[in-house]
C-alpha cells in the first residue's frame, strides 16, 4: 500500500496554499500513485512528491508536468505558480509587504518596458551601436531612410534613442501618420512655423513641394531666433499606419510624395527616416512615390546578437549602479536570442524584475516572480484586469478593442485613438489611468494608444476578445470612421448610413457605442423613416398615374398598345436595377443576417436571372463555415459566444473525405463525406510552438506537419478519432517553413522554407523520417512546393518571382530541370493539373498563369487568369481537370473553365464577404471546394446552381418581412421566395 503524504504546515503561508491546491488536484484525478504520475510526467517520484510537500516552491516546469499528469488546466496553474513565486519573493498582493515598498520607490528604472526608448533615454540605450552607426552614416549621405523590421525588433528605439542624438545640431520632428497623415504632418509643421495648420494642409494637398518650402520657413525662423540648426530631421514612426488606419489612397500618396520630394530636392534641408513593419513591405512597393527610392534607401533591423543582448541587459543596470545575477543574464539571453519581436518583452521583463530587485541586484528569483519572459507581460495585464470591478472590466474590453487596427492579410496593429472618440465617462477615464500606470497604454492630452504591439500578441485575454468580436469590430470601426466624417461635415445627411449598412450597424451592442455613434445611428434611422415615407408617397403617385393611364387607354386604343409596351419596358428596367442592387446587398449582408441575405439573393435571381445575380446567389448560398468548437457546421455570419478560429492551412485527403485543419497547438480532423454536414472526428496536440503547414500522404493514412519550431511530425490517422504521433525530428531549416508536400506513393516529402532552401525526406518508414537532399538556387524565400502527379518532378515558387522545376526521380540527387519566368512579383501558390501536363501558379502581381510543362525542359506560358485586384494567395484544379479556382487578398473566389488552356474562361466570380481568402482546396468531383480566410474561418462552396437552388430555403429561419422587402425591393410587390411553411 502506498504511504500517505506528510501533513502540511498550516503556517507555511503561500507555500501551504500552493501545496494544498496541488494535492486537491491529485485527489480530483482519482489519487494516482506518484509512480504513475512519474511515468506520465517524466519526472522522478521524489521530485513530484516534493512539489506537493509545502516546504519549497517547485520549478514552473515541474509544476506544469504535475498538473498535466493530473489532467489540470496548465494556463490556470501557470498563473497560480507565478502568484506564489511573487508571494514567496515578498511582492504578492496576498501580503502587501516586502518589495512593495521598492515598487513605490522614486528611483528611475533603467529599462523602459513596452515603450520605445526616447531621446531622454539615450543614456540607457545599449546593444544597437553597430546598426545605429550604419543608419547615421546612411542619413548623412542619402537624406532618406526606410527602416524595415518586425514588430518588436526595436525600430522606434534605434531611431529615437540612437539616430536622433547623433543629429543634435539639427532640429527634429517625430510623429506617427494616424488616419489623416497629411493633416498630422501639417499640424506638426505649422506648430514649428508658428502658423495656422489649415493653410499648410491645403498647400500640402495641392502640391507636395509645399512641404519642402514649409521646412525652409521653419529653419529660417529658428535661425532668426538664434538657433544654429540648419536642417530638419523628420522621423515618421509606425509608418504602416498609412495602410492600416488611413483610408484615403490619394492622401496617402500625397503624403509620401511630399516626404520623398523634401528629402530629394536639389536644395534639400530635410532628412527623412521612416520606420515600417516588415510585413508591410509589399504595401510600400505599391506607392509610386516610394518604390523607386526603396532600392537605395532601405535598411533591415534584424534580431540582436548574443553580445548585443548582454549589453542591452547589463549596461543599463550598471549605469544605475545595479548588478545582474549571472543566472538571470544567461536565462534572459537564452529566452530572447533568435526570437523575432522579443525586445519589448525583454524590456518589460527586465522592468518587472527591477521592481522585484533584491538590494542592488536583479535576480533570477525576481524574474520568475515577475512571470518570466512572456509571462511578465501577461501577468501585468492580468493583474491590471483583475483589479477592476465588473463595469470597469467591460469598459477595459471596449477600450482595448478600439485601440487595435484589425489586419487584412497582416497581423493586427495598434491604433492611436483621439480622446474625443472615447466616451468621457468615469469608468473609461479610470481604466486609462490604471492601464497607463501599468505601462500597458501610453496617453497624452489628445490621444491614447497601446504601449506596444507585443501586448496584442502576448495577452491571451485581448487575443480572445479580438477573435470573438473580429467581424463586429470591423463593422464598429467603420461606424466610428463614418461618425467622424459626419461630424466633420457638419452633420451632412448624405453621409448617414442607409439600407444594409444601417441594418448591420443597428445590431451592434448599444453599450459598445459612444454617444457620438448613437447619435449618428439615430440620425440614420430617422432619415430612413423619412425615405420610406417619401417612397410611399411616390408609390401612391405612381398608382394615380397608372389609373390615369387606364383612362387614357380607354380613350385611345391605338396609343394604348404603345403605352403598355413602354410601361412594360420601364418596369422591366426598374425591376432589373432593383434586383442587381439587392443582390450586391445580399452578399454584403450575409455575414450578419444570413437568413435574410439568402432570401434577398434568391428573390434577385428570380427577378433577373443573369450572370451578376447568379454569382451573388452562389456567393450568398454556397458558403458554410466550420467551427472546430462544435460537431456540426454553421452558416457564415452566425458567431457563437466563444469563437475559435478554424485554423491556418488545410489538408485534404485524395478522396476528399477527410479534412485536417491546424488550429493553434492542435490539428483537428473532420469527416467531409457530406460537406454540408462536416463532422468533427478527433484532434492531436502539436505543442506550444503551434502548427504550421500540414499535408496528408496520398493514401490518407499518414499526416505530416511542421510546427513553428521547424520540427517535422508524422501522425498515424487511420483511426482519425485517435491520431497517433509516429515520429518527430528537426527539419534543419534555419527559418520558418512555408509548405510541405508528399508525392504519389507516400514515400517522399518536401519542405520549403524562408531560409531559401527545399529539403527532401524519405518517409517510407514514418517512424524514422530521413533527410535525403537539400535543394538550393532560389534567391529569396521559398514558398509553395508541389509534386507532379507522376512523382518525378517537384515545382517550387519563391519571392524571387520565378518557379523552379526539379527532377526528383532520384530524390538523393535531385537536379534543376528548368525555371519558369513570367510573374512580376512573388509566387505564392502552385497546383498541377491531374494529368500533370499543366502547372497553375498564383502571384503577388494579381495574376495566375497556366504553364505547359508536358515536355520538359521545354515549356511555355499558356493562358493568364487575371480577374483579381490583389495578391493571388491560392490555386487548385478540380479532380477532372476541366475547372480551376483562384482566390486572393481581394476576397474574390474565381472559378475558371480551363478546358482550353490557352483561353481560360471565367465560370463564376464569387465574393467572400469576410475579406482576404488565403487557401483553396477541392474536395471531390462535384464542384465542391473549401477556402480559408485570413482569420482562419473555413468555408464550403458549391458551383452547382441547381443544387444551390434546391437547398436554399432549407437555411432560412424566418420569412422576410414586408418592411425588409420594402427596404430592399422598393416598388415591387411583396413575394417572399421562401414563404413560411405550414
């Protein structure tokens, strides 16, 4: 019989509480023996027994292993462990003693946390001396600098605390673009020139050269006042805001033209530095004024080396006469090295460790008490949230959601919000004050913003809010912008919402709206009622006119025939116009009111059966969405209370009967025998790193995947309800893996990476995958890879604009066969036709191309599929090879007839109302295919019109009302396409 555990000391404080919780968790798990726990947790019996002994705090790894073996919630226990560590160090709110006194110290911290280093912090800015020197020399020579770097790579700090002090003899101007960059620029320049900003803004809008002249005026005034500065250094931080929050393309281009001209004018006295997030590089290439300058002005900001990290950690502490414990230095360097976007997390962790310092020493215990590398930020945010009452927590949710700009094919970014956009209630003011004290927000007199975008990535609660309310937030953000425009134009009634936009905005929660937004909607509803009254009066007049026509018909039979025919023509044209407009509204309405949208689209098609209404009908009716949190599908637009994204990259078996979706740390398997009724089968856990690209072997028995740590994993999915991990091993890639492919026969796999290489793998024995060969030759990031149906050729695309074909007959000695050139930008998608004679490629140049590859190495371009307005992100052939689908960032889902490869013909132009579409996969031969949006929802599409018409009314929950009919089909008799069933 196993012996009982020793009693706990009730005076053990937080350690007693912690041990009691662990023991209670073990009891709830059925009191497994420590021998059983050791087998599951992979730690020794003594180590696990000591963890619940109450004498000392176990490490976080031991704690989570114990919890995992008992079936507990690891996220909850991580927070419990952090609080206990905080209490043991004397900083927890349970005791309110110890280093709390140091937290109230007035000493200036040597670290800035989430905020960027500023000019005032230059004395504490270390580790970036090399790139700072490079950028200073560049600006002295070329006057224009475009600095690219990942979020959290330190772009802002390098410019503010590194570059600006080197130009101390020059005057400087620092700002972020905001929603109106020309206006922001005019305000800043006018303040320096001691002028009103309106004439400056007018001049900048009319002519970009006005910027250059205004700068010269500023410098002349300063020289008259006795300042020696003869140049102006302009730093535009967070330049990506010209894409994320500025909606006026003309203002965006004029702003850029003004900056570039000011820096490049022959008599220029201006130097310009732009800090841009690297995932917006492609956006920058679409600005005519900037693209020519990029070749000679761009510099990347990469991750810091180990020595640079050590300097950034140790030297600020030394300046404050503090020491850094060697164990802490080693841990911090290991945690931060090689991680993109790690610097704000490192700075915040150091700041929180400084608050918990022991004397003059920063210790590893203080670091663990703060929550560790990412946990420090999460812990700070959670402590801030838990300290609020329920009403203020709701106010915090509304506030933080407003402070995020939702990404379209890019990551979410922070958004600088003017205070006038926020309700001035006491709850909002209190939340801003407390979040600013916690350094989660930065606020000045006029604006509020998130301190750093790292908070968006690392605070799970905020990520959950964003994912749950993403569609609603897009709608709300558009309402906010419309309200601002309405107020700026003195409440112009033409700006008010009408029709479907008013209906959708009315469904927003009233408590989420500000008084300004409620006033805007009230005005819109009032205008809509007046419009309806006018329509009724117009209808009465038409009826009177019709009666008069009847009298005239009686009087003039000969003229009557002509009049009737004219009336029929007018009526038919009117009905056609109404139907076309209603069909467009149905597509836009489908995410919010799917039942109503189906009926509007169906009625429009019945009224006017033409290509446009048919495409709208297919777009509205054939979209279903899979929610991995349930076992049944849901129509697009229904948002459950707790929404989980469906995943990133899909994988479909060759017979189209099973779907795999990577969903964060899990991969979920679905039964797709009936695509209208997907059924969840099982799931497997990938790990903390999260899943990347996945692919089934052709026989459907094995699933391959590469996680974010670049580890190759293989699962046995013959029993999809209980997938079994067969093996895992490092791929050897040194950068992110973009895609994985398996050739026919299930014996060879390929992985492609941003390290510019492709690796071939022998997976004949899936329990022991072996690398066979490494393919090199692409100049930039290798993206899609796909095997030909016969398995003898591998196609690969890259950011180098080309497609390369490799002979993999002998995968140990693969050889380059030929290179397909013709795209103007990166190649993001590839697909072979079923017969292997044709290759389809999709590119950032907005086109997809068909290539004849039947007689390699000879090849030639066939036809071009060019109906997209933005990047083509996914392509696929149907199993019969006669049709293909292309999808893109523009939200278009285009279906093509490719029977004649040289003249592909459009079959359907469908619209995804949720925006960017990232992937497409055909399911089976009847025309069913699925797509994945940028925000990971999965949608099922049909192009069989007869089938769609037969299924349509089965998805209608309530018949369209007369009021709704009148709104969308004015002047047409009420005729619901799906009348209520008796």
